[in-house]
C-alpha cells in the first residue's frame, strides 16, 4: 500500500496513445483515483525497484473466475518508468512472474497488447510469447481502429 502514490504517478508517466486507452488515462487523473482497489489489490502486483526507487510494476490476475480456467493467469498491466526503460526491467518483471506462477501450478500466462505498441510486442516475442490471435479493429482510439493482439506463453 505504501507504493500506491508512486505507482499512480508511474501509470501517468508510462502512458502513451500506442500503449493504452485515453479513457483509462483520463480516469487516473481525477480526484479519488486509487491505484489499488478491490479488483486490483496489492497482492496482484509485483513491483520493480532500481536504486531504491519504484520504477515498474506488473499486474497478474485470473482472466476469469471459472475453475476450468484456473491454470491460466493474465498480465493485466505492465509499466516501466520512462527514465528506467531499456534496462531489462520489463523482461525481469515477466521472468519473475513466470517463475512465481510456475511454483503455484500455473500452466499458461496470457496477455493482450494493442497492435500499435510495437515495442511491447517485440519484448513479449523476445521473452517467448507467441501470438494466439488478433481481434481486428477491436478498439477505436483517437479516431483510429486498432487491433488487439492476444499472446501467451506456456509455463510447463
């Protein structure tokens, strides 16, 4: 909980039109916004520090509440402070998540990424994630239709 303010600020700094949704970005700017919530509790996050300063996070959650889907976890947020990028922090967050999830019996880690977020797609591919599908023109962002790329990595 002590990291809530810095994680909120990190979300604002890490946001870009290629990586996120303007509607979500605007909602994090208003009074009363809390990074942690009942649906996004602290325990759903791993936080990265560099030199004693919080520089990134990954949010990991079940994609559904169905027991038939319990072996799958989804990345539902990954951000690195702009000043700390290109240092392998996102890759380390993914690797640490994978290691922890394997120990908990998770068999598959999934994520969704906007097709315009080329840097993230390259990162995920380098980390062994494969494209499993594309939802064509799934979002209309700033007047442009954007595909939603579905990616996953088998952990067993």
